[in-house]
């Protein structure tokens, strides 16, 4: 099985620690991993960076920065500070990009919240440029606008990238978040050259909440092979991250989850 | 309280029968109601039509036609036949429009499913024209694409209306489905003159599924007053339907639900 383009996002098998995940990736011929920051914090960033850099694995992304929206100035300042730390961590582990989950709605002001996101990215951008870290704006599914991200479509993410106009800012495409979008093919073409990551899982029904209802590739209704072709046609040639937030799969033994996920990866991506 | 622009969708207080809902609407000064078809079927369409027409209430819509997508030709034919019956029922009760919930994804073919929707509307349109029934394409929230509707944005609905180009086809705007859309204001302007209905509820978190997590107006994070202004600026001057599909509110006494809903209507719409 060719897994040279495959990356495992740590959240998919979150009960594995970083060290065990690295071992699994190496043993299975997976070329990359993508850690969440909480996992780095558990070890301490220095030890985590040493482990990751010593593994020889590619780090397809660090998840996550963003969350720029806040009800007051103190909250916004705290988010900026945290994003600078996330940029430092992305630099320390040599991540291909820092994923930005841009932040939820504040109050009932969608336009204002979206402006906070733009301003937040602009404010941390000099730090990212100095650290040579690229920032990947990931649009999240519209059902997450109240909880996680006011950036809901690839079109919005592209608009932000256009506005910010920095070689260090691009987009991250996650199948679960964008697959439904009637404008997706056009926006993928528009994103050509600025796609910093591609994440896969599947949409299974019924969903039982916004966050952890994702399905295993092939179990749901996303045409992943077609989407993968479109993403590659837009010039993306990097790793494809398996990122499954799922109460069901979290309840299974992580080695079994990896068995299935990598098998599906071969047929679905 | 001025409820001259208020309509109660029967699903909001589904434990009331049609007759009791009509009594409640008349007693409370509500000007319109909007029945679901199952409620008409319970009484029989002739008796239901007699009740509704005898009440003097406006019928802001009949919910619902659509569901044009199907895995095979027999399924598609059955949907066409059912839509013709729905059009006849909308005519019988003098509904302002028949709401089209356009149908879920078939297999993994979004584009093909969307084409089925277009073809289905075109096929039933002559019957609607003959019955002088208008068809309201209602985009549903993108989290419902696998279960209910491949038409997910007002932009898509507008595209369909443009393509079909009939005075008997327009759009229905439901706050719950469209509020998140960064393109909403532009698409409302584009929908000017073709908005056939406006439905309200609210987005509360956490959602616990696609269908029945809707909130009472004012309990969630939708800026309903601003949205109502935008809809009215686009020329819509008809009734505003209270349509709350909610396990929580369904578990409450319907008279209490109406007390609260009408009170909120006055401040939120």
C-alpha cells in the first residue's frame, strides 16, 4: 500500500501518545503526521519537537491557531499572544503550516466577527513571516459557525487570502467541511497554488452534534476520489491528512482504527 | 401585540390538530397559518381545506413538495406524482406557495442530484401553472444535504429560479438555514421580487442532530431583526412563519409554546 502521501492527524487516534503515534506511522510506512497542540503541551514543546524532528517524518500541519474572535479586547489580545506561541511551535516542529480555525461568532455579529478574524491574521502575520511559518485558513462547516469558525466556505477563505496577499497565507481544504458546497470546484480552481493542506474523513448520518460525528472514509456520502482529484488538479501535491473526530472511532482500539483508516485511504484518496 | 404579519407553521405546535391551531390563531390575532401535509392528510384534504378556507386565515404556505431525488426512475416518477398531489392540495387550501424541500443527495453524486431537482421542478411546473400555485424553493442548511436537500444556499436557489424563469417559481428564506452565509445579503438583493416566504426560528448550541435542534427566536445567535430588515428590503411584505422543529419545544404544552413564540415574534421580527 502506497502511503507516501498519507498523514495521520493525531486527533484520529487521540488515545495514542505522540511517541506511540510516531512508531505506528514509521512501522506502517506513513510519511507524515499532524499533531494537535495539546499533545505537544503534554510532553513539552522541546521534547515533542525533538521526537518529531528525530523521526524523519514530515509534519503536514500543526493544529491549531486562530480563534481570533472574542467579546473584549483582553480576549483578542490573549488570542494574538496564543497564536504567536502556536507559530513558534509550528516553527519548532517544522510543520508545513499552522492550521487556523478562525474563531466562532461573537454575540450575533457575523460581519464583526469576520472582521476580527481578518485583523487577527494580519496582526500575527509578521511573526509568522519572521518564523517562516505558513498559515492555513481552514473554512469549517457552516454548522460550526456558532462554536468554532465564522469562516464557513472556501470562497470566504479565498477572499481572506486575496485580501491579506502574503505568500505565507493560504487555505486548508477539509473534505468534511467543504464537500457540500455548490461553488467548490470553482473555489478550488481559485485556490490553485495556495492550498496548504488537504484533510479527509467522511460525512455519515445521522450526525449527533457539530464536532465529533465524522465518519471513516468510505462509510459516508462524500465522493472523496473526485474531491481528491479536484484538489490535486488545483496543484496540491502534499500529504493528505486523515483527521477523524468521532466519538465512535475514539471508542475503538487505535491500532484497529489505523488498520481501517489506512486501508480506506488507499481506495478513497 | 401586532401579529398581522405573523404565521404559525403547524410543525411548531404539532400536537395541536388543525382545528385547534386555527382556534388558537384566531383567538390570538395571528393572521396566517402554514400547515404540513401530514396534518391535512389526517383530516382528509377536503375537510382540511374547508376548515382553512372557512377560518378566514391566510395560508402562508403548504409544507411541502420537492424530494425530487431518487435512486431510480420509479422513485423519480413517484416524486413527480406526489408533487402534483401537493400542488393540488396547495390549490385547495389557497396557499400562498408550496414549499419545495428539494431532496437529499443520491449516492455520492451531488451534481447529478442537483440536476434531478432542476428536472423535477421543470416537470411539475406546468401543473403548478395550471393550478395557479407558486413553488418556493427553500435552501436548507448544508448539514442537511445528505438527508433532505441538495439545495444548500440562497445563491443556489436563485440560480435555479433564474434557470427555470417562471413567474410561478421563487424562493423561501428560512433564517435557520441561511443565516451563516457570507453571501446572504447579496443573494437577498438578488432574490428581490421572488421571495415567497420567510421563516424564523433560532440557532442554539449544542445542536443534537440535523433536524430538530431549532431554537426559539431570541434564544440563539441569529440576528433576526437585521435579517428581517434585509428580507423586507428585498421587497418581501408577506407573513413571517414561525417554524420551530425542536424536541425541546415539542415536549412543552403547545399553548405555552405559542405564548412564548408570539411574544418573541414581537421583539425579534
